[in-house]
């Protein structure tokens, strides 16, 4: 039966009114109706929608109460990576940041926007034609989790932008957090129900957002504040960050009222002092100040390094400290065999959390601190940083020295500390369960072989049952074995098997990274892959570079590997040693026999882009920056972050900004993704 026009019109009016009241209450903190009046309107709309099931729209306030529970959260690829911020902890580091920015922009003074850094969770909200369509967590910056239904319940997130001219697509980024009052109320309720209380507002917000049942999220007094625009289509966006904040406010988002334009280092420093004074009076937790270059075109010019923009920095408030007793020290074994001393402490509340463990880094650090078991120690914890011991407050009456064990606490293997090295290692390699488990977790991780669904617990079971004792064993698993494990059904087993199969097609760079060669991170793996072009060529160079017993001087060591840009003597020695180990060669052979393969790239030096420098800008269709960079590197090219006369090509996607303008000004050829593909052939 069609919905009568009157009912449709009334529903529309109620939606508009209720959304307006929500905005006034949750964003402006200035309600104009009583709770009872709001409830009456809300019930009327609910009633209408119940009578006419075609009526509810995605922006209806009735959708905020939370729908049916989900089985899991689907992954969402961010159209533009969600970057993290570099931190600075002192005025000197802030001065250094400002110097780098001025130098990068060749300017004497730079205007920044300073704003509080809320201690919450970064999220992304996508609006299609002004209507909230999808919300996701940050995840690893490239891929997050789809938590749309949970975010819909957050009252200060508009379900429709307050504008008559919404853009085709706009992504808004910001922080979900729990204000102090909401946190206290939630913990009171939890305690009354005999449920677990949360240690701090951040954990409570994180726990609330990751609920599979959106009705639970809806019951938590979460709030949101917006601080950036992400991907957009159909509109350019303002020219300054301060204007972005004004636009977000106009669209109906809560935006920090404390954001200010400040001038240069001195302006930043003064803002920091002022905010530090006000911190205790704010109704929510903040852990520092964020400074961002105000001019958006200048940001494009500065670009990013290693997933953090060069144009912004988080200036953290000093970490909190507390005194407690060092009760014991245990040694943890990492994936490369390094033994890390971990302090077991008498639990103490510091920096918003109960701390029972802290890192002692290594034996040199223990000697420097002159710390022994039984001492009273000062523990420091800042936000998401691992707690650490800063100094001994008072030596214990019956103290006991901390000794490096002669044998691995996990496998009993020999522990050695090479001359001149800080780290002590278990020498048992993958025969050591801890190293095997760590190495396998790294091997399957998203940025390595990317085997979805093969997580820590499943791997621990497989290792424990003796089913997996090398990365190659992952490719020998079968669905029946997996289905027989705890908390695994047939369907999940099939999913894991499919993910294992899919991961066989990879790239040389990912494969090298996945091998877990000490000191070889993603960037080095990419450089090695690009330079040698094939695993065989790399292994041959590693063999020829094998260290000789008559220790050569550092600068003469590993001459072939050191031809790779940014590879120094330490990394080169690690690579050479890794490929010299018969067991590692055996694992590599088994992996390739199992079908792990990658496209054969031409040797980089002879690739189609050999000697060429390319700059990426804007959003490329169906390919993120990393993948595009990998493609260029695999064909011998170099990727640079900024456009200059030396740039050979700029590869531009949607919403390309000042880099594209600069390329046009300098007459640098501009390609789209198809153009790049044609160039590579
Ligand atoms: N206030 C504020 N917090 N915060 C966090 N701004 C801000 N910007 C961020 C992050 C991660 O990232 C920028 C790179 C947009």
C-alpha cells in the first residue's frame, strides 16, 4: 500500500525537527526543547515508521538506536590513507619541526592551526550526497573496519550534512571519545550490573565502538569531534585548514572551539602553555596539542614521510610518572630471537591505566639505570606508549641483580650477545617456539603475505599441535586440520584456506618483507626488490657479499648489497647473513615449491622506468599509493614526494592539488594511471 502523502510529509518534518534538536543538544550544547518534548516527537516518528515500513530513511533519527547485531566487521579500504601524526615531546623538537617546515617551504615564517589532541579513536565518515553512508575505524591506515551501524548511534555525528548543496562525496575525519561525565556514568552502570569497569575513557570508547551489537554502542554516551576532510569528489574544499574547520562546523559537526591560528614556533609554544593550563578543566581527556600548517597547498608541497605528514605534529604533554616496586624481571623472546627484559611491577595507576609491566629495553639499559629486583622505581607512561622505568627511586633493602639468562627461557637454546651489539639473542632460530610464533605472525600479517583470518590464536594452536613449524607449512594446511581446531567451523576453515591460497600471489617486495630478515622493513624490502629485480639476483649478491672471517672494514663490507640506496653496512650484513643460512634457503625453496610466486619484474636497472623519477598525486582509480609506488619501483623507477625540475613524470589521480599545478608550471609531463601502464608497457 503506498504511503499517504500526509504521512510522508509529517515523517519528513519530524525527521528534520528531531535532527535539529539532536544538533542543538549534542553539538551546540544548547537545547531548545525539554527531554519530554523530544521523546514525544521521537515516538510519533517511530509510530509512523512502524505503520509504514517504507518510510524510514538512513538519516532518520530512529536509526540511531542500533540495528541487529553483526557477526563481524567487514574491512574497508580507505580511499586516502589515514595517516598518523609524528610526536614531539619537547620545545626543541617543536622548534626542529618548525625549522623543517620553513625549510621545506623556503619561507621565513609559517602560519599554523593549533588544536587540542583528544585522546579518543580516529575514524572516517563518508557522506554521499550529504547523507551518512559509511563509517570506519582507522585500522592500519590503509584498511579499517566498517563500523557504520555503530557510528550511526553517536548523536553528535550528523546523519545528513546541514547544507542545501552537499558534495557528491565527502569524507570527514575526526575522533570519537567519551567525555568525563559519560565515562563516570558508564562505569557506575557497569559496576551496578556487576560488569567490568573501564580503566580510562579511551578504552571505554574503543570497547564501545567495537561492539558487534550496535544497541550496546547506542547506550554508551560517545561523542565525536571533526578535524579534517579526507577523500572528496565533486568539490575542491577550502584553501586553509581553519576554513576546513569552519566548513565542518557549518555542516553540523562538533569542532573544537579551542582551535586557533598561531604564528610560527613562538605562537605554537604559547598555545601549548595556555592549553596545558586549561587541560584539567576540560570535560574530556586530551594528551597534547596538534599543530598543522594552515595553508593546504603548502601541505601538498611538504608531503609525507613513512605514513605521517610533514606538515603536522602532535606535541604531547609530559608523560605521567608514578613510584612502584620492581618485583621481578622476565625475558621475552621476539621473532628475531632478541631477548627483551620485561619488568614485572607491583601494579600502579599511571597515565590513565593500571600498569603491571614495563620494558627495560636491554641489558645496557639495566646497567645504565643500575636497577635491581626489589628496588623502588619510577615508572612513566604516556598514552599509547609502552610504559618504561625511568630511574631508581630507592634501592630495595634486599635487592637482587638482574642477570641475562644463559639459555633461552622458551626453548632452552644458547643465548649470545655478539660483540658490539646491544641485543642478546636466542640462537635457536625457528626451532625456538617463541621465534617461530613471532615469525609466523609477521609472515601472515597484512603488509607481508596478508593471510586474512590466520591470527595469533589460530597460529598458536597450529604451532602447539606441531602442524606448523615453518612458514612453508602454512601452504601445506588442509581444511580438515583447520576445522578440527578450537573455535573453528568448516566455514571458517574454508575461509582461511581461501586466504592462504590467495596469498600465494604476491610481490617480491612483500615476500622479502615477510621473510622477517632482521633490520629489513617494508621500505628496504621494496628497495631490494627494485634494485635486484629478482630473488635469484638478490641471493647471488648476498652470497658474493658473505662476510669473511678476516673482518673487513665496515665501508668495504657487502659491496653489492650496499649499492642499494639507503642500505648501510648493518642492513647489508643482515641480508647477507640471512641468505647464507641453509635453513632460510630451505624455507624459501619450500615456499616457492608450494606455489608462492610474484610477477617477474625486469631487473630494475633495465626496467622501463630505469633512471626516471616519478611523483604520485591525487587518488588513483583502484590502486593505493603503496601499490603504485611498488609498480614504479618494480620497473626501475624512483618515487619522489615533491615535484621539481628533475621530476620526469607526475602521475595524477582524482583531486590532485598543488603538485599537479607545479608540474604544469614546470612543464613536467603528467600521466594518469593508464598513461603510466602504457609507459611500462
Ligand atoms: N586534533 C587533531 N587530532 N588529530 C589526529 N587533529 C588531528 N589530525 C590527525 C590525527 C591523527 O591526522 C591528520 C594527519 C589529519
